[in-house]
């Protein structure tokens, strides 16, 4: 949740650049300040937190469960590469099932739909996304999101387990 204090303003600037609303970082920052003031950087904050909490509640138990099963199957603890693969699967699955929350968060951060009509909160956004295309519309971008987070999970958990092993061996000396 604390990480969102940094992540959300960064996401707001990035989303506006990716949507073509602004052309440069400076223009995006100035545009947000002019249109919404400093709190504009935190548009979508609660939705981001509402996405991050379920994501973590899904990802970490799956990660630990996969490691435990793999360890039991091979009769020894998993190594860093195996942990990285478990992290990749856990991250990818978590990304896929929380994509609807990400779609709502992204729309709120952008502030307006393609026609320029402003979103008026999370529930308004949910209703309008559903009206655009039903449940499938909530899974817009699921493939790249899942792929990206699978790669991130692999790197993060692999590095985490490698660091844990390395530091543990140094402390044991």
C-alpha cells in the first residue's frame, strides 16, 4: 500500500503519455497539475490499492504452494531457478485474474473515455466498461499484462531466493 504512494503518480504520468494525451513527461506533469492540482497525481489511488491487495493475496500463497509441491516431489528444497519459475506462474495467474481491477484503475487514471466523457468514480467506470463490451471488456490487455508480470515474477522471486541463499550462506560462516 505504501509503495502505491510512489507508483500511482508515476502510473498517472505514464498512462497519459501512452494514451497520447501528452507528448512529454513535463507536459504530462504540467497537464495533471493544471487540470486537477497535486491530487491529480493520485487519481486511481484507491483502485490501485484495491488491485494490489488481491493481487498479493493471490500471488504469494500460490508461489509458496508451488514451491512446497515442487520440493515434495523432488525430495529437496527448490533452487533459485525453480523458485523463479514458481514466481512466474504465480505472478502470471494473479495478473490474469486481477486484470478487471487493472482496467478500472487505468480508466480512472486516464480520467476520460475515448469520447472524452469523464469517469465519475469506480462504480461509474465499472458500469461504463461493462456497457462497452460486457465481461470480456474487463479483460482488455490481459495477455500483455500476464506476460509482463510473469517475467517480473520470475526475475523478482529468482533474485529474492538467490539473495536469500547467498546472504544465508554468508551469515552461516
